[in-house]
C-alpha cells in the first residue's frame, strides 16, 4: 500500500487527515513530533510523500523539512499550515517542500495534491533510458539526475521535472501556466507563485550567480526561458 507520513501534533486534525487518506487508498504513518517523524521515515523507507505541520512542540516543520532533504531528495513534501502569511509559504518551499496546503483544507483538495505528488515521486512512470546533454549540464533521464561540469546537483523530484521541461525546450519561453500544468498537473489547486519559488530554489543550485541568472532567464510578465 502507498505510504504517506502525517506529521501533525493536533490529534483531531491528524485523525481527520488519516481517515481521509485511508479512504483514498493510502496507508498513513502518524507522528506528532518532528523527532518521531524522522524516526518513522527511518523505519519506513518506502514512504513517498510526507505531510508536515509547521507548528510543532519540539522543532518546526521547516526544520523537519530541511533534515529530510539533507538525506532524501526523492520524497515528496507538503507543508500543512494554519497561517496565511506569504512568508510561511515561501519559507516552506525554499527549505525544500514541494507544495503547501493552508488549513482549513478540504479532503478532496488534500488527496488531489497527494495524488499528484505521489505520481511524480513514486511513479508508475515510464522509464526513459536517455540523456540530455547541454553543456555544462547533463540530465540522465533514466536515474533522474543532473550533473553540472561533471558534478552531481542534488535535485528534488519537482526540480528535476522543471529541469527536464526546460532542457526539452531550449530557447523556448515557457509561461508560468505551462510550467505549472506540466510539472504539477492540470488538476493542481494551488497558486502560480509556487513556480516562481521553485525557480528561485533551482537557480541557487545551478546558476554561477543566482542574482544574475544566465541559464534560467525571466521573460517579464510571462514566464521563464532556458537560455540555450
């Protein structure tokens, strides 16, 4: 069964999420502290998606996200937050999350987000056996990795999907909507800003100078272009 980690310290919310995940065909692995969540991930290495609350008794969800990403770039991460401040959303994404859901959320919205993320990270996806070479970058589409000048660049699965989209379309201006549809799926409920934050995160990893990007350039008022 498909496993999802649910890190939420409020028992009633955690129970609500777990019940709806089970109805959707997932096995929920529960945790109420950050430390417990990290231990559950060690015990269940086949977890593909983690839901992380931000406000926790021992460490915040951002720290849990950072620790997960330090050892695993393949798991999908969704931040759960009761706050509506933009900074929380941006902080979550910049620490390595793939998506965020603001409480209160509907069961349909949450399971749709998990379904979309699970498809990208778990994948009954067709295996590609090729490589895309655009020096100094080499994208291996078999094992979903990126190298720059022969050095591995650690990417999340969402970042990999964005890179593949760019490298499949060199020199083409891609709108934010095109990137969102291609990477997050047409049924994605979220906002366009998730594209911008992930591009910012990706630039930090691949650009020589992220403040003056030369590989992923901005097409003002439209989207982004892979500068080859």
